[in-house]
C-alpha cells in the first residue's frame, strides 16, 4: 500500500450529519468529491479515495445488551461497499466500540473484511471501560490490543490471499493509546496512526508533534481535518499545509 498510495477521503454515516461529511447529501456526490480531494494530495503518489463508514457507533445509552453501541445495518455497508468499488476507492469500516470488546466488533465484520478493498478504522476514544459512558470521558486502547486486531486481519489476508489491508487507529490525545511500544506490525497489514486534534492550524500542528513523537517502526501516519470544528474561529488547513507536516501524512481524512 505504501509508498505507492496516499489515502484521502471522508468519514461518516448516512442520516447522521454530526458524524462527518460522508453522512450528508448524496453518497454518489460525496464519493466523487472525495476522489477530487484525493487528487489534491497526490504529491508524487497515486491518490486512493477512501470512504470511512461508521460500522459500529458508540451510544450514550446501554442498549439491550449493555454494550453502549449500535451496529450499522448490513444493507448500508453493502451500499457503500458497492459505491467504493465503483469508484475504485477503499472502504474503511470504523468502529466506536462503547463497552463491546473491540476484537469482537472487528470479527463481526468478517464477511466484509474478506474483500480486498475493505479495511478497519478504530476510534479508541469511544472504547469504554466498566462503568464508563461514551461522551463522558475519553476511552482508551493500548499497543497489545491493537496488535491483536492486526494479527486477526493478517490471518484473513493470508487465508484469502488478499492485498495488504489498512488498520487505522484514530488518536485525539496522548492518553487514548497506551503502551504504544507494544504495538507489533503484522504481515499484510498497514498500521496507520491518525492524529485527530481539533482547532486552528497552529493547535493542530502542536497536537501532531505530540502524537508523532517516538513512533514505533512500521507505523504510518494519518491526519484528520474537521470541516466545521476546525473552522470555528479559525480556518481549515490547506492540502499544502498538511503535506508540509513531518512525517508527511499518508492518510488524510475529512470529517
């Protein structure tokens, strides 16, 4: 996957505008827009458009199983997978686990993950411990858990003779990912750490510098931009400014 491609796209869920650009307007138009934006980030690489669909969404209420999460219907995932395939894009299935076990949520998506153009994005700020409620506090993961997910994806890649599969983990603060040194790259899996800081260009650069310190070997970087939140009292960073970050992000996501 790297260094051939630079991944660029939108995230979201249909009918939930607050969760990202992908959830607003006509999906076909959004996919076309993502493709256009991707080309503005090529910078010597082949642009690969991405549709990051929320497949598991954290909820403030427990739900019938007490897991504080809901799963996106298969029909919705199927529709976006078809859209991604028609656009020669990548579909990333985003998981906000609530109190559900992360690996269990990944395994629940196995029927999609056996396709060559489907990967996983984890949102550990929504991974709650016992007694914690999404939205009240930041959640948490660690290098050991991320390695378990990578190992599972690696097994699928090997079993089904798939191309390298991306595993993104979004990180909004240093506290969200612990024991990063325990993260172990796995064959056939491209590990991507995406910095999710919100604010002005200066604030976002500061968050970036914090989060990319002492990166483990084999870990690629991503950068997230927020159309609304970043622009409040400031402005959205330009592609030129994002590409000036070091290390240069290999995945750029707009919410």
